[in-house]
């Protein structure tokens, strides 16, 4: 079985997930996976900032020029991390907090607009996460899985909210650990819980500068979910992933 035609990634007839080795190296199976959450499981390759930026443009928010959008997105992230209930927020609550803060920065915080943008974002993310249930269950039946997220302390709450928590042997939230990707130390609890040689563990994420960089620094393999994005060859360098996927679904062992 192939892994959806991804670059050098395949399921063998014996049920092993393998990457085509670099010239001169030995091929080893991938025996465990560490997933990112935002931008990976809840959207194929688009970060929260990417999706919020897209929504602002599509909704034709007045004054949302590129420079102001970036400042507004940063304000939204700060508001979420500083929220006194950040560690217990559900998806809808956290999105509304972030959207309200960025629209305040853009001076476009009408209640109806906040609700409309937040609802669109939540609907898309919820649909993607629910879609992942079957895939993660099938993967967990073959390989141990972990999840490592740059989060605000509520990662387990989000997984439970969408019925995904049982697929993971270990869940690491950066705010709980006090360590954020690309620092490779954030991966250590997951590596210990998976019980697999680090060279046979692959990190699955959407960010070259966070997920792939952390994997490389920690001695792990790296799979980058790009979605429809086009990553220029060799840019940025380093780091480079072992394989690029247009969708997390390409990891499905039941794909033809």
C-alpha cells in the first residue's frame, strides 16, 4: 500500500511504514509518530494565523492591510495565552477570544462580526478534527502515537472535545511543560512514552521552523504537511523534512 503517493513514504505489504532512504543510508521503518495539532490535524498545512489571515481577507475587513493584519494576529495570540482560563478553554471559546482581540486591534470588533468569523473558523477546524478520528484509530492500531503541541495548556481538553485523546499514548502541551517548539526538549516526554529508538520516530507537522526544526534537532525523522502551499526547494535551509505530505490522510494504511 502506498501512503497516498507522498514523497518516498509507503506502507509495505508487511504493514511497515517506510521512508525511502537518502543516498548511502540504510532504510529503517518508522515505528512511531508524533503529531502536531494546530495546522496539522485540524487543517492540512495551514496554521491558525494562515486561516485567520484568509478569513480577514475573505470577509473584506476594513483596514486589514498586511502590516496591520500581522500586528492583529500577534495581539490575538497574546490575548489567548494571557487569558486566566486558557488551560480549560474549549475550541469555540479560545477562537472567539483570539478573533475578538485581533478585530479590536483592527478596530472592527462589532459583535456580529466576531461571532461570524469565529463560527467559520470553528466549523472548519471541528470538521477536520472529527474527520481524523478514523485515521488516528487505524494508525494507533499499528504504531504508537503521541501528540506535541505549542499550546496554551488546553491541548488535552481539545482532544477530548473531539474524541481523539484515546489514540495517543502521550500528550505534551508546551505551556504545561514550559518548553516550546522548535526546542527539541519538548519532544523528550513523548519519545520516552513511545519507547522507540528516536531515529525510527517521525514528527508530523506543518511548520518547517518549529516541527521540522525540533525533529531534526532531536534526532527524529520529519514529515511536513504542506496542504496547497508551495515550499520553494531549498528554502528555508535548514531544516528540510524527510517527506512532504499534502494531507495527513496520506498516512492512512488503508489507502489503496
